[in-house]
C-alpha cells in the first residue's frame, strides 16, 4: 500500500501500550518504512536526539510528564510532529500553534494531522 509516509521513518512516543500498538499499525498502513517507538519521556528524547526521523507523533502526557522536551528537540531538527492528546487545546497551554490530534483518533485523522504537520514550513 502506498501512502503519505511511503518509506519514511516515524517516531512514535506513547505511554499506553494498546494505543501505541494501534498507532504503529496505522502508521504502517500509511506506508511508514520504520516506526521508532518509545514509551517514556527519556527514551523518546534520546530517539529524537539521535535517530533520523521524518516526522513524529507525540503523546502530550507521558506518565504525568509533558513531552515538550521531545517536541523542542524535533523543532530544532526541523522534524514535523503532531501532539496526540485527550486534552483540549485550552487545557494544554502550549506555546505556538502545535498540531493537535484528538484521542481517540482514526487512521484518517492521523493521516490528515501528519499531512498538515509535514506541509507546514519548519
């Protein structure tokens, strides 16, 4: 299947195992060549700092800690990312206009959010 992410490497940071497995499957259906997964803030930050990734999907809340350091690292590396969250935009108090993907999400919503994030100037 060809898609938005054909052959691309995607960073997925999600602390809920079942959500992570579902999201990985969706990313693969969109054509991702590789999905680098992390379930904790520290692991996600290490991958963001050291791995060559084309885009990322970040859970905002990782076991009570915000994924903002990962987002900052990706921003510095000009890597587009999407925050996946069950919180409303007003509850998050995030700087700028980050791309938000409301949980629970579908394949179509994930694809649309990633497309918009990847089309934005970095």
